[in-house]
C-alpha cells in the first residue's frame, strides 16, 4: 500500500477527527492540520500527531495557539492564507478538506493548483464553484475523490461501468433526518435541539440541521451532478431510513449496483485516501441477517421543500447554486441561534437567493461576490 502524507483541513470537526482516526490506524503521516477557532482541540491534535504546521483561520486563535505550542516546534500559521498554505504544502500528497461551508473553496482551489489528491468532504466547494474547481483540477493533474458517503458509494459503483459508461441514473439515498414522516403542523414549533437528534449519523451541527431540512440532500444532488457529469433528472433521491445502502447506480440494461456498509464515515474517508486499494478498516462489519430489513420511501417535497429548491438551482445553473448555498448558511445559523423558525427556512433561502443576479460562475470573484450578496440579503430578511 502506498504510504501517504496527509493535510487535514477542518481537523477538529466530525470528519476531521475521523480522518485522524483513519490516518493513525493506517500509519499515515499527518503533516498539517487546520481549524477555525477550536484552539484547545487543535492543540491536543497537534501534540498527538506533531505535524510540521498547523493553521487557524481566526487570527486571534492562531496567536493563542502559537503560545500554547511554543514548546513543540510545530509551526503555527494564521488566517485564510495559512489554511491555503496547508492545502498546498509540498510534502503532502493528499488533502482532506473537511471545512464547513464556502470557506473551503479557496483551500480546495489551492490543493488543486498544487496537483494534490483531494479527499473532498466540503460539498459547498462543488455546489458553488464546481466548474471552476473541476477546471483547475484538470489543468494541474489533481484528483478529486468524494468523501460524502453517498458520493463515495456512487464513485465505487461506477467502477463497474463499461467503457461506454452506460449510466442511466444515480439513486441518491437520504436518511430523511430526525423529522421524517412529520407534517408541517407537527414541525411548526420544533427546536434546534430536536433537529440535532439525527437517527443514524454523528455529524456537526450545521450539516445535521441541513439533514433535518433536507437541504443537505439538495446540496448532494448538486454535487452529484457536478462530480459525475449527469443532469439533475438523472439523479433520483430515495429516503432510506437505515442508512445502510449509501447510494446506487442504474445502468442502461436496468441493472442496479449499490454500495452498502454501516453508517460510519471512516469507510468513505479511508477509501478516498487509499483508492484504488482497499485496506482493513476501523469500522465494524455489516451483518445483513442482524439488520433484517431495509426500507425505502419517496421524499416529501411539500413538507421539506429545500430539496426541490436545490434541484431548481442546479437546473438554472450559473451562480444560482452559490446564492442558494450562501443564503442557507446564514439561515441555518439563525435557526441554531433560535432567531428563525424551522418552517421559515426554505422561504428565507429562496427570498435571499432570488435577489442575486444570475450569471456565469466562471471566476472566483464572481462566486465570492454572489455569496456575499446572498448572505447580506439573508441577514437583511432575518433582521440580523
């Protein structure tokens, strides 16, 4: 097995900490770690792994960390520039991007420019700047391997495709989140604490709320369109409550190939790092007899309209997905701060995104400008 040297961006979050688990089990060298403001967590990780460099996006936090790590020899960088330097570190061949939100876009581009293997968990990167990212990766010989369990599953299933590809459609599974089966009336007064009780996955707060609204599945629909060069109509979302069948592909002869496994993110993280090799995993084996059954349902787009909102955005194209994503980041945070109600989320996202003029998402400046506009309009609507 090829030995890899890893940079983990967003190392203190759920995906980042699980990436560290994988690297430690496989004996990979972790040469760089980054975080936003979690000084104590990053200090503990740095002392455990002794990377060559760490970076904190928040500059005050970076100054604090530098004092804490003064006895270690670990170099501490600050700000977005520091995170980007870790993404392009010459001695790293693989970059795990587990940053949440559009803050992951510039580091993604830097990793691509440096020709890295990019294990990408930051779905907003492809949602907002997919064409730019793919163009940059191709021009510099970078690889993009998906870390999302669903997109990793699709990637693995497509390895069975013939030279002609013969792909009919992608079957993208969704857990349905904590509110599956509830009516709008039942959702009228739900709290953030209730939204954070995901039935299957242990994830960060932002993505867990996105799962509750089904916005996360909308982002994944857009990501699938970008990653696998399909139309939105070729992506079929199906609610699968058990989160065992992570996604599937259907070929022209109507044969369907699926990837199954326990709901543990270390499986797709590891595969993105070790591809094309498979190595022993820190996760438990799947016991189908113990599982007993798997269930599947159509999504409820009337109760959870965020999925349809994202599908409309990718059909419209251009900067529309970027605007929708940016508005959601603001509204999602406002819900977690108890400033908006759960059922108000889709309308607030749509209202803000509708005010952003649409054009081609062909430059970083255009993407960042649309993102800033959508955030400003969303904050204005919320009253923030």
